[in-house]
C-alpha cells in the first residue's frame, strides 16, 4: 500500500475513533438537528484541524462578522440599529456553542426576514420613474467600504443608487449598440429608439432582473441560512475548511467539474456572489482563456437571449443556467478582481479528458527547445490503472529527447494541483534521488516524501513556468526544483500560496445509530496538514517566488491565498539536507539579460501600464452615476484594451510545432485537429512563453 494511503487510513481511524468515543451533551430527544450539526462540525474541527481556533471571544467575533457579511454583503437589508442589536451576541457565540444554543442565529434570521420583506415592497417603485443621469452622483461598489444605513430612508436611497447604477450600465450599452446600428445603416428596431425609450427599456430590464433576484433570495429558507451560519464556524479556521449540507455536497461534486457537457468551471457561492474557484483543464473555459479563478459571475444569457442576473441566485440554480448541451452558446457577464466587467461567450462542449493530459510541443529556435504543458497533477486515485501525470511527463520527455530537444520548459501556469505522489515522482525525473517535500500534521513530526529512483529521465537545462494560479502541487514541484538549483523558475508573479491539505468526511459516519433519525447531516472538509519545502519554509500564503519575474497586469492587486478570509499563516520548520546542483548558467546574468529584453518589449511595457491602471481601478471603487463620465471611463478602458490587442497582432510569433510522433494521432480526428490548431495559435502569440524560450537559449549557450 502506498504511503499516502497509509496516512489517509491512519487519519481516518483517528477520526472514527474520536467520534465513536465522543459523547454528545444531550440525548437525541433533547437535541435538535441544528444543534447536532453544530456540535459535530466543531468537534471534528477541534480534533482534526491543523491549527484550530480556540473557541473564545475572538472566535465569536470572527464568526459574527463573517456571518453578518455573508448575510448582507452589499448592506442593502440590515440597518445600523439592527447591527447594534445583534452585536449583543458578538462575544457570546462561543458560549452558545458550549450550550448548544442558536439564539443569535434565531435573532439574526428574524431581522433579516423582516428587512427582506420591506425591501421587496419598495424597490419596484424606485424603478417607476426615469433616473437623472446628468446630476453629479457616485456609488460605492465595495461592500467593505459601505456603511449601514441609519434609517429606512437612507436604506431606500442606497437601493435607489444601486438600481440607478444597474440601469446606467444597461442604458450606456444600449446607446452604444444603437449608435453602431445607425452607422451601419442597420434597420434593427434599436436604431430608431430615442434616449428616453432606451432609458425606459433599461429600467424594465433592471426591474425584471431584480424581480428574479428577489424571487431566488425568497426561496432561501431558515435551513439555508443556518447552513451559512455553520459554514462560518468552518471558514474562520481557514479558507479551505468548509461545511457542506447534503444538497450542497452533491452540487460540489457535480458543479461544472465532472459532467460530460458544460463549460468546465468550478463555482463557489460566497458573500452572495458566485465565484469561479478553478477551471477544468481541457474545457471550453480553459481553451477560451478569458474566464479565470477569482472572477464573479453576475449574469448568464443563453445565446442572444436577455441575460439573467445571478448575483444573488442560489448556486444550484445558477449552475442549471450555465450548464447545457454541447454546441449551445452561453454568455457570462463576469466581474473581474479589479471590479471591471466583461462578457465572455462560451460554446458548451463535451469535456475532453485528453485535453487535460500533458502535451508536448517543440519550439524551433537556434536550438530545439521542448515545451510541455501540464494543466493538472492527475492520477487514478481508485487504483484502476488510469493515467498518471508523472508517467505521462516521462513519456513526453523521452519523445522530446528523441526529436532533439536541448532544453525543456514545463508550463504549470493555471495548474491548481492534484496528486502529491505524482509530484514526488515527477521531480524524480529531473534529479537522481532525494527529498522532495515535507508534510506535517498537527502535533506530529514532518513526514518526508522522497524520490528513491536513482535514474534521471532528463538532465539538460530545465525551466518551470508559474503564475498566480499555480497552486498546491504546482508549488511543491516549483519549490523543489528551485531548492535543488535544478532549473529556473520563471513567472509573472508569485504563485497562489496554497500550502495545505484537506480531507472530506461524511458527518453521518461520525455519529452513532442513536442519531439516525436526524441524518443526513452533511459533510465537513477539514485542513489537516501543511506542505513545507525541503529548505524548511512553507508554501502557504507566500507561494513560490520565481527566479525571473515578468511583468503581470495583476501584480499590484492582492491575489491568491492572501486575499482569502483567515488564511493560515506562513511558517517554517527544520530544513532537510539535500545535494544541490551546480548550475552551468549564471542566474544573475540570466535575470539581467531577461530584464533588458523585457524593457525593450512594447507588450510588456503595456502590461506594466495596465497593472498600474488596474490597481488604481481596484482601489477607486467609487463609480460615477453621471452618464457622460461613465461613458468616458468605459471608452478609456476600451482604448487601453485596443492598444494591447494591436501590439499583440504585431508580435513575432514563436515557431511552435507538434512532435512528428504526434501528427498521426492529431490528424485522426477533426476535433483533435481543430483543438490542436487553436492551441498552436495561442502558444505562438504567448509573450511569456516567448521570453521563457529566450531565457532557455541563454541557458543552453
């Protein structure tokens, strides 16, 4: 049995032994299902979490603040007086946990239901009359900067501004569409409409989408809000410890990640928003490249149909709108991390697993450079003889060597991780043998994962590409290569910074048969271990800093694990001895030469400009509700985007080709042929890969 399975079995025995011996405070006849769920979740976390929060007043304040934020992130329901009343419980949630009480939740739920009913009664009246888009007025779009209204009158005004902003966005888009139609002498109906008619149409659309949002919110009941409350107990431990009620667990398993037809994005509902957490390799979203982890989906449209607002929709309902049959079109309006909006058009497709496997290409330069793209660290965890990424990488390396590659670039950009054992095996393809990563559980000595195979598949110049979405297993590999001096890490910024390991447990297995009538209880995912480099530092929070850092549009914006609520902190343990490589290249000279090339590249200069602009937009969350000013802002953004697109068109393309051994397979199916063509087109225009290949040429020389 493999080491990871032994560790997993051992940890399961500890958990089951604990829950078998744990005595709940009350008998089932004296305990509600809500109380049971609270106790089981918290006891599981307290006994198994890597660094559980002490159940005290500090914990109570964290849960209080997070729950209130998630109940009303936009501050459009609670009044300041409501928060003042609820604040009496702010340091008492820990006491309620000990007493199996839900008094705070009951009070918060009653107040929310009252305010929800009030808002539902007056928002339509605010959309009855035209808005004045000539007056000087702004709206704050960052929920953290918004203050609670002092009274109902202030709350109504906050709703007025919000509805006005939504109308402004639609109204501006309609004016642009009408003017374009006029220029083209299009006979479409919109070309004949006046500004007043367009403004009225925009308000009608906002009314429709708000009606839908309230309808969806109205479908949430006490149980849904209680699940949100318990979820806060888990999330204040760290971002990856979560509670899943039965229905949400099922959605988690199927939501956009494993079904045959869809767009291939994993979603999470957080703070009333639907957030993209990862992109499924090989999926339409992955191939399109515009939808990214961290994006917030705010609207969904079927083809050319009117978009449906999903900003406050239940996750399962939003998924139903996003999913669909192969070949059908879905348009997603997403909010980017810098608060800008973008419409992304995707054609639903069968998720082709082959696209998620390692692929290799050859870059023809003065000398041949091998390029391997690895979307994820896949493995057959069931032991059914499926594909393993380490074995596939070994195959691709041998193919590249046979076709004359003098150096190899391994691309781990947007690789969210996967199999730990595969990482160890993969690092072993580039070093004779030795420690790769340390894994530590709470109150335990670190476990050392070591490559014991003395053979080396590729011993030539080696590079690893990373970006802000390279996480977990990707960071382990990059860190090991860096610590051994085995290759150069090149990337646009530091990696994501997820250095933790989680296990999912079915809570039904954690209580005895006495409580069968209350099942199903749900599942809890608990952070149980942390990764540490062989040099001793954790990859948690800090990630891996590339040896050569390239300009990145998002570099000045807080991103990755550090943007999450309550991430575990960075720490370090004792390093383990390793035999480092003596590079044939001078890393400082490589950096200097790369920096000079980057400074001479207009595309990189524009990216630097864009990073400053995105930071400014991210910090300045006040948006003008004056039509003229809003249109000027939008025009400026489009012109900036157009500048980069023009430079991109004129980029000298890389000479990237398929390996001769792969041609027959690629041409065996028109789908493979089309996707390969799309991939080659993307690689040829990839300025980061272009610079990585230039660095590789310096390493080979």
